[in-house]
C-alpha cells in the first residue's frame, strides 16, 4: 500500500521515469535535486524560460512578481505561483498546479493538478495527481528527536532518512490546519478531516477523522 505504484499514476508527472526506478516514494527524496538539474537541461527552450540559473518556468505559467523561485526548480505549464510563495529549491511543480499565498516548498515533487493554495508548508514530500492541501495544512518532515524516520505500517519500514514529510496519493484531500507528521502516507482518494494530526498510513479510499479514527469512504 505504500509503494509508488499503489499511490501514483506516473502518467501525470514529468518525474515518471525517475520515480519508476524506486519501490517506495521516500527512496526518491534524496535524489530530487540531481534529477531536476538533469531534466531542466533537456527542456524545450521554446516552451520553457530559464528565468535564473537552474530555474525553468513554462511560458504559460503565471508567477507573481513577489514569489521567490529558488534553484533548482521547474514550474510546469498552466501552473500559478501566487503572491509571496516561497519555493526554496529542489522543487518539481507539475502542470496546472496552484502554489498559493505564502506557501513554502522544499525538496518536493508535485504531480499535475496539485493545489497547495493557502499558507502551506510542503517539505521532503511527494504529492500525487490532483492532491489538495487545505488552508494552513502542513507537512512535518523532521522528528523532534532528529532520529531517522520510520513508516508506521505493519511491519514498520525504516527509511534510513532523517527528513521525510508526507507521501500523498492521487486525489487526496487534506483538511484545513492539519499536520501530517514525518513519514505519513495517505492512500489514493482518501481524505483527512480539518485540524487533524496524522501519523502513519491511511489506506486508500478512507476518511481520517480525529483521534486516529479511520473509516472507509462510501
């Protein structure tokens, strides 16, 4: 349930071939920077502008003048990067995405159609096709004791990595002001209630309610 093929339709990302190298999505996190640099060098100059060193923006994308685009990053076709968005770098943002007001991205892959539109922090994470994070919802990517992140499934899976945020499957909905703890995995077509504190693995087509209650979607 935590593997790449269970979470994502790879036809909806420019990282298709890169992600296909791995079994689990967190295995792809350490190599995102190198992958973006490699991909950026191959982009069609008729379609993409290199607006600064190693920052490529599709000509149809809309980037607010107050947004910060750190290298390396790629902004896909039809995507909107809004006022005061802070892309720190190592960010592959797909087509027709929304990166909103005061949203911060760092070391991420956003599939096509992802929306992180209002005051979100997304770090060391992969968000699947049309995933949506409600206002104020964030990924927590480092444990308080700074130990290596473990995926809390049965049996637990050690990632061997210090920084792992959230792995959201296709069409996941995260409610406003929720916190996704390090190594959280949300299966396809699932939703999380607002103001939730989520840890572990939520199966596909489920609803995560408060107090760790998970029910199937009907």
